[in-house]
C-alpha cells in the first residue's frame, strides 16, 4: 500500500481543520505544521486542495461564497488602489478611522499603516492581517461571528462597540451605488455595522471602483444623502454631483 505524500497529508489535515474553522491564519498554520508559509501556499495551489490562500489566511473554496470573494479580490486591482489613494487624502491628521470589510479597503489599510491616523478600527480579517505587526498606528479589531463570505466578524451590538471609540472618519464598502442613490451590499448581516459607522462617525465615505456605480445588490443599507461622498479611482464624487 502506497503511503500518502507529505503534501497530501498536509492537505488532508488542513481540510479537516477547515471543517471546523472557516479561515486559518497562514502564520499560525505554518508554525503548527512545522513548514514554511511558502510550502502552504504551494499546497493551496494544488487543484485537488479545495482551499486557497487569501490575505494571509487559508480559506475553503468548496462553496460559492468563497469563490465570489476570491473573484472580487482579483478584479479591478489598479482601480481599487487608486480609489484607496484618494480616500487617504480624506483622512485628517491624527484621526480615528473605521475601515469596513470588502476588497478595496485593505488597500487603504496598507496606506494607513504608514502613519497619519491615530487609531484604526476594523472588523475585516483581511485588513487585520495586513495591519498586524506592520502598522505604526494602534489597531482595534471588532470581534464577533466570522462570516467567511466577506472575511469579516459581526457582533450583535455594533452600536455599543463603536459608540465609545470616537470615530472621526469611516470608510465603507458597497456592492452597488444605484441610480436612485441607494447604497447596497450582498448580505443582511453587513447592515448593522455599516449603519452604526454611518451614525457614529463625523464623516463617512463609501469607497468603490467605478464599476459599482449604477449597480444594485440585494440589500440596501443607506442612501447617498446619509454619507459624505463616494470615492472611486476618479476621486471624491460628492453627493449627487456624479452621473449615475
């Protein structure tokens, strides 16, 4: 009987771990299994693996939700980076900044890690991984139930969690900025955190690539008149001054 290869043994072990945890931090897994992070990345690249490496985490690719997230992570990257650069210009010196989940705001997190803000608050696992050990700015992570489809954590009391933190500026993601001014996302569970950030921050911007303009997702969480503006790769599009 042929003994399974070490790589196959690792793949089987990781698959078993993913059955009880939707995301495994690459750094921790590397230490636990006694192999390099690059070795684990090679394991994840195997067609039969059933998982992938995303933002410093190993996540399963056996559900449509994960495939959707992965696809979004890899599209319009240059536009997302440009939008993040414009968003950085809106951050006051020494500000407390809230970063929503999504695939554009991690690019802003990388920029904020170099300084300018006084504190960064997030519930996004991808953003937290980017900032951990690499940020000169204190980072506060909001815990809660992990939602692997958006790689974020959601607690039942976002208003209570965010209220004492004194948010100066919040940056939110959106799946669509509709022709009627509706700001929408894909999941109901995203709404409480977004609403709390809108209501508790001094300024609040939605940051998207321009392909989201004119689109609408299943769940509306706000309207344009409730926020300070929309930021795309073209810059700040305040209020209704842009063409939908």
